[in-house]
């Protein structure tokens, strides 16, 4: 798959903005509201290796049953395992969620911390989830990096990101400039996630058929 010609980050952002306007996952309910840190924590945990359309309804029901950190901390392991098994997720994720909730109550009086350094100490919270909370809940100028975002950055900027847990300064600067040029770090992050997902699907189709796929939604 060939890239269109670009002359720096502004032209890349313009291209991605137009693509996102046409093909972004605007229907996802959590992209249409301002989430609090707990809601981001729940949704992003569910999205790990699970399709967004499956998560959409289950996450809504989960948040109705466990609307805050206190109800999650008091949840039974069996109930969470039941929910996670429906998603096909590892059972250990359910125990990590309960541990995280109890940790936040004990260390931060039930309030999610506002810095990366403190968020990363929460059980089960890695670099992506910590940055997702900062971006999507606290509106901080950061773009969380998962495999999809990694795929886009590598494709457009001829980079090789070796360690998602410890990004090099060049990658950080590129992401910062993308968000700044876009004017909305949250929307830029959603676009990179969606476009990276598209690239993965297109590559699978290309490998099977030998024909490149046009960027259209599923």
C-alpha cells in the first residue's frame, strides 16, 4: 500500500482529518460524551483485544451495574469473571480491575490520579491506559499509543517503534505535533486508532488477495 505524497506533519494531519471525517467510528457512544476517568478505565480495559461494537453495549450495562469506583471495589470476583468470559477476555483482568479499584480508594480516596507517574502505579494500568485516561478523561495533550497508533506512525514517518512501554523522543515529538496541529488531541488519537485498525484489515486482505483495499469502513 502506497502513501500519498506528504510534505510534513501538517499535510499528514490534513489527510487524516479528511479520512476520519468520512470513515471514523463516530457512532461509538463514548466518543460523543465527556467521560470521567473511571469510565475510561472500564471502557479501555474492555477494548483490549475486543471489537468496539461488542464492547459498546456491554460497557454501558457494566457502568449501570458498577457506576463508580466504590461499587467496582465491592464487586464479586465471580460476577466480573462472568462478564469478562462473555467478552472472551482473560479472567485475570477482572481481578486486576478489583485490585485497581481498591488501590485507588486506599491511595487516592477513590479519585483517579492526574499524572502519568501515579496512574502507571495502579494495578493493571500500563502506558496505554494511563495515557488514555489523561487524554480522554482529563483532556491532557497526549496521544495514547497502542498497536494501531504505532502502525500509523511507522507508516507515515518511516519509523520503527521498538518499545511501546518506553517511546523514544522522536516518536513523542511527532505525536505531540500531530495533536497540536490537529487542534484536538482526543480526536487525533481516535483517528490514529481507527486508521491503524484500517491498515491492519487492509493488509490482511492484501495478503489474501494481492489487491490493495480502498479506505472504506466495514
